[in-house]
């Protein structure tokens, strides 16, 4: 205490606090042993020293220290807020100091909702006063934080439109970005305002600065020949979002010469009041230029744009396919991969028409040196309907060549051969009849099935009876006997189509029959495994089978989709108990298969192939969603798997932002901030809402949490984020605790992160770390395979409001508390859990503690009635209250919510929000 008084006395004796004194004050604030009276005296000294005449360096350091005290001592927030609020209203305040004061006020209100009414009346005036200051960095910060300042949308729209004519390009870009974002969330009914935004965006397309044009092109796209690579990339991505366009314009983009039909045309802009006459030459050969661009990023974006535009015109799709075949020779893997993905998309839409002239280019991809290219080419081949025998034979020969050169592709090649054999039954039978001697034992009885060709032909042979073209198949029965010799290899390739036992029974049946007929074996015929002649348009592109169950459809008779739970099974009916066990086995195997494959898509994320990633994740979610009812034994595991896939999707999107080197907005606003916020919530749910996590599972989740924090810190420039740094330390401590005494080795990313945090220490003054440090650390991260045990219990709640009706809302008296009756059902909640009812009205939130010790029931299920009071009833006639059940995450070491009237830790929502309607009429 004596030392504290000496420091205070020494510092208070100076009328101008030197930087050394501020450093001593900071030492006092971060010391947990410092008395509260001393901290209060420090705050009073700092607030008293705030004067406009101080140098900007002193003012900035003082405000940052007050911000840090607010984080560490929230109960002092009202005192700090009052002083800074008065300081921000002083005349002749330097622009940078005013902006930093406003930033601190907003931060204070973010963590103390009781201060909102006191700031709402000054933020708009402060925003407008700072908006017309000459300081460029201040205006730029204002634009990035306009939404946080609570400016009325009508006024903000006018200000932003004015800023698009700012002399500084950085301001013009920020204004246009904010203007586009604002127009997505508000309804603008003023036609003159809409036209003004449109025409201004057109003018900005010809701005002198690259990044201003890049922002403008996100609203209006036409700059596919711009000198800037980034603008060209954004132009093609924007072109792909067009949903209404003339077919003549589309065809013109694929030809450098102006087509005869377009020579006399001039295409108007969106509004007739002020037209931009655009000649056809303005977009002649736009895609040709893009696909021939020297930068692979531009070529890939052009392919991606073609992917969606082919749906608008069949003629355009046919011309685009001719060009895409040439793109398959591109040097960049990412471009070739995107071209194949575009073809796959065309196939799903029924627009893929393969001709003889295409064969040479496409067949080369089946023996490409890249695993990703070969796999994508085979996916396209699954959905192609070949018109003649010659093409079918070419594809089959190249698939066999793929198998001979790359034996590791055997399982997928077998699956593709089986698929095309089923969809081209007549061609398959004809080929087998010609080569039957190759898949027969030699004259000495030796079987030659070690060769890739013989094995592939056997797979083709056994697929033919399952085609509508071959109800009664002429393939010799002994060939099915020969296939049994390599049953293991074939069943591995067809693992997601039928079980090995079923495959063996099928082969045995066909080998014993004088006439091979699949329908004779499958008594349920189409109901169990329909013979498909060809996939209808809405099914093309979807894999024939899945890790869970087969989604097969009738060929062309208009029958509805048929789902087979039991795959291929003989006609004898199974007991309900046996069937239930089989379903549970399928659920467990499906989850394990998905977790085994998740690791493989990380390479696609690093290549920024998010379309392929999202399609894969979507198909897996559909597989899991097909289990609408499942035993409680695996219900938790199923929910966990779905959450994990959502986390991977968000991580992939955030990672694309990271590798694109795009700067994050101030205080984490912007798209990346939203992605990381959602990812943080999902990972928190996975950690705290699932009971029974193994050490491996928890460590995997903790590493993903560390990656989320590192991504956040890697994008914050000239700022510091003490909360995230503290969370990193807390999470690393938990990782070290779990790894003590175990044989689990940390990843390289976690090891290097621990070393870096040790060097940073607990200091969070903004000067002790650089965003580049975390960017380099993130380069070490790779998504590893998740080791999943399967049996988890899921903590959730059902919340019902008794007597809640919009037509007859509950009565209340303005200004007085109102009681709201709830019916609550909790699942897998311990009596030690700290549960809260969160009630939100606009920006005001109230928490009500739910003490489980007062209610009966067991941990598995608790049902009870609960009346919750809501105190802050407004003085209006009608309002809606959003309510939700939340659980406090007690394992968290940090107290992130220090409001005495609510939870002190982070919370996890246990149910969806419900609306309660109240009226005083």
C-alpha cells in the first residue's frame, strides 16, 4: 500500500502526465493485488488529465489505458463513461482524440447495456461532426463503424452517398462498401435515391484507384478487361450472380467478333431516365479474355462464372462446353478443377452434351497426375449419358488405363464403372460378350484377375443385370463365379452401394441361375434396388449411393423417389430388432466415414475451392438428416457430427478470407468478424453441450478454438484485443492440462503458438504482438482427422410459453414487472448446471436464474413450470419479447460477463428463441 501511495503522489504532482507515469499506472491496474481504492484514484487522476490541449500521443495513451481498466474493472465503467462523454463534447477537440473517445464510449456500451441510453443522444452528432473533419484516417474509421454509431439509416444513406465523391480513394471505397451493405438490410423507397446509388456506382467503375473499382464492381459488373487483376477477378464473380440477361449478350461474351445479330444493337442501362448506351463490342469475348488471362485467379473466376450462367441458356451452355474443353489443358490445377466442376454442374442441369470432338481433351483428365483432377473427372463421368458404343468403349478403356497407372484409385474407378454399367446396360453386355475370354480361367485353370483390366471388366459385368436395359441378362453365370474370387476388392469399391454380404449373395445367385435376372434375386425389385435406365434431370450429378442409404429413383415412368433403408437384401424379412440394429450400425458407420473424409477436403480449402467443399458438406448433411428418428444412443453423436460439419464450413469460409489477405474491419466488424463469431459459438456449443467427449475429441475442438482466436488476431491492425489474448492463454492452459501424463503429442501449430504466447506474456497493450506473428502461425495449421467415439449425450431444452398468442397477447402494466409462465423440458442437464432464461427486448437484455435444485426430475429429462419476471416493461401499448434458455459455460476460466445480474461466463443457447407478445390494451 505504501508503494502504491508513493506512485500516486509522484504522478499526481505532475500537471502533465508523462508516458512514464502512464506506464506506472498500468502496472498498478494489471496487478491483481492492487487495492480498489488505488484503482479508483488512478481513474480519477487519468480522467482529470483529459484536456484538448494535451499532445495527441498523451491523449491516445490515456484513453487506451482507461479502456484497459474498463476491461479489468467493469464496475468502474460508469465513472469512465461519464468522464469520456464530457471530454468528447468539449469544443476544439482534435479529430483523432474525438474518434478514440467515441471508440471507447462504444466499447463501454457494448459491455454495459445500462449505458446505452446515455450515449444514444450524442453518437449521431459526434459522427456527423467527425465526418466533415479533414483527417482521412478518422473519416475512414467512421465509415467502417457507422453501423455501431447508431446513425439513422436515412441520414446515413445520404452521408455515404456524399462520401463516394471524397477526394481520397480509400474513403470512396469504404463508402461504397458500406453503402452496398446498408442497402442489403434496409428498404429504400425513394426512387431518386436508388437511381443516385446506381449512377454513382457506374461512375466509380472508372475510378483511378484499383480498390475503388473493385468495390464498385461488386454492385455493377462489367470490368472484365480492367488492368487490375483483383478487379477482373471480382468482375467475373459478379457476372456469375446475374439472373436475367439476354441470350444474345451471353453468346456474344463467348465470341470476340461481334455477332451479326448484335451489330446494330445498343443495350440500355437499368433505368430509362438516364441511359448508358453500351455497344455490343463492350462485352464481346468477355469470357474468352477471362479464360485466356495470364493470371490463374482470373481464369478460375471466369470458369466459376460460367458455372451458373449455363443454366440461363442451352445454346450458351453448348458453346461454353467447347471452350471449357480447351481449359482442361490449363497449367493451373485450380483452373482445371474449376472447369471440371462447371461441367459437373452442367451435367446436373441436363446440359452436358458430350461429342466426339471433346473426347481427346476430356479423356486426358482421367490419367492426370493430380489426384484431385482425376477424382473430379470421374465425378463428371458418373453423370454422362453416352450416345453410342464407340464413346462408351473409349471411356471404359481410359478408366482402365487410370486404374493401371494409379492403382490407388481402384475403389473409385470400380464405383464409376459399376455406375456407367448400370446406366448403359446394352453397351456393357456387348463389351463383355466380346472380351469374355479375358475374364475366364486359362486352359490350366489359372485365374488372371491380378490385372487391372480383368478386375474392371468383372465389375462391368456384374453391373449389367441391374440396368433397365437388361431385365434378363445374357452374361454367362460363370463370370459371376469368377467375380467372387476378388470379392474383397470389388466390395471395397462398392462399399457405399451394398454390403459385402449382400454382394456375395447377389453373385452367388447369379452364378447359379441359368438365366441371370436381378429382379429374380431382389424380391422387392424397384422398392429395394430399382433398375435405372438413366437418371432423371433432378437426380443427375448426385452420387448413386451414400455412406448411409441409397437414394435411387425410377427411370422415366414418373414414379416418385424411393429410399431403401436396407440396401440390397434377400427376400426374407428381418425382425424389428434386427432392423433397428442395422439402422444403428449404419448411423455409426456413416458418422465414422464422414469424419474419416473430412480431413481430405482441407486441401480443397487451401486451394480456395469452396464450391466443391460446400457441395460435399451439403451432401453429408443430407445423409445425416435422413435419419429423422434414431436411438438416443446415437442421437447425441448425430447432432455433434452436424455441428462439426457446420464448424468446418465456417472455418473454410474464414480461411479463404485469411489467405486472400483481406483486411478486417475495425473492432471485428465485417464479414470475417461475423464468420468468426458464428464459428466461436458453434465450437463453444460442441465443447460444453455434449457430455462424454473423450480427450482426443476435446483436444481437437480446442485446437479449432485456438485457430479461431489466431484468425481474429491476425487481422487486427494497429489495435489490441485483450479478450482474445486472454482466451488464448486460457485455452492453451486447458490443452496443457489435458496433455499432462498422456501420450498425445500436440500439433506443430499448437506447439509454436504456445512458444509465441510465452514470448508475448500476459501483456496486452497492443505493442507486444504483431498480426503477422499469428498469420505465420496459421500457415502451420492443417485440419487432422477427427477421432470420433460415437456415444455422446446432448444438452438441450424445450421452452414453451403458456397462453402465448399474437391475437390475444398477455397483459402488462407499463413500468411494472410482468410475470411470464413457461413450461420447460431439459435433457441431459446436471443439477450443478447454471441455467438462465435470457429475455431480450430490442437492445435490452435481462437474465433470470433457473435454480434446478428447486425442481424434481432426473438428469436425463426434467419437466417443470417456471414463472419468470420481466422488469423493464416499456411505456408502449404493445411489444414482443424474445426468450431463450441458456447454459453458463462453467469450465471457462475467464469471466467475460461480469454483470452482477446475469451470468459471469460465456453462455450457450440450449434452444431456439421464442417470442412472447404483451399488450396493455
